[in-house]
C-alpha cells in the first residue's frame, strides 16, 4: 500500500481564493483525521470522520473551512475564502477503527499571500 | 486545552546518550501513543501503550505510563543521529475518539 496520499504537496494561493486539499486514505482504514500544524499552535485536530461520517468538527476554526468524505477512498478539506493566517501544513491521517495507530500523509504546505 | 502536553523542552545530546521526554494529560484515556516527526515530513507512529499497561518496549524505545499522575515518558536509549526529530505524544482525549497531540519535543542528536 502506498500509504496515505495527500495532494498537492505545496500550494501557494492569493488571499480570497478557494483552496481544496485532498486525501486518499489507506484502503480498509475507516477513521480519517484532518490536522493543521503551525509553529505557534502545534498540531490541531480540525475534524475527523468514522466510516465516512463526520464525528467531530469542533476543531474547524471557522465557517470558511469545510470537509467532506464522499466515500471511503477520498476526502477533501476546503477553505473558502482563504486568508494569510490559514498558512500552515495540513495533514491527513487514517487508522483502522479508533484508539489505534494513525498513519499520516506527507502533508500539504499551504501558503496564502 | 489539548490533551497530551509534553514538557516544553528541546534536547540536545551526544550520540550514544539516552534521551528522555515526558508527557502529561488531563482526562482519562484508553491509550497513549508516541510519534516522531522528521523535519518536513508527516508523523510516524512509534509505540502505543494502553491504560492498563505500565511499561512497554520497542527496540531502543521504552515508554512508561502512570495513570495516577496522568503522565508518560519516552526513553530513547543509545541515541543515533537519525533519532534527530520532534517527538509527540497523543491521547484519545477521554475516550471520545479524538486523537489529540501535544506540542512536541525537539531532540537533536549530535554525531
């Protein structure tokens, strides 16, 4: 298995533009997490899904952020409109069930200018 | 506040020495995990210890868990330059299935 695949690896966009980050989980993993990492705030959990259903989105900072998981093979995190303070590395991680080892993707480094 | 908070320290040690880092948490947990992150990469799982376990070993790693003190420690023995990374602890945040991470400890192993 290729592991958790995120795309793009790097994204530079202008303030106000829509940004879509993508994640392909490991086949058979039914829990999916989106995290944001910054120097100031560390690793923040934004939202997680279990069996494609959003379970907890309390970490989503604002309505500008939305996440979907239309099927077991794909998830997106969308920011619309983007702002400079959204600049961070965004990670997708998946696991089998809960309370188990999580596998991380390589992350998407987002820069909003 | 976020579950899983490491002692906010950066360690700089010589190759061959041991490195110890600590993590504290606030609510009950089902398990606690440690992860490593190399610069510019995603996190990699190292070891998971369940709430009914007190100590666990994996290669050069030793993890302890004290649920009465709500704390855990990670020991890396005989460190190598390749161990240079940030180390994070994570908990299931009181059993609500959220995997919450601490802020991480940066470890630099000098060859």
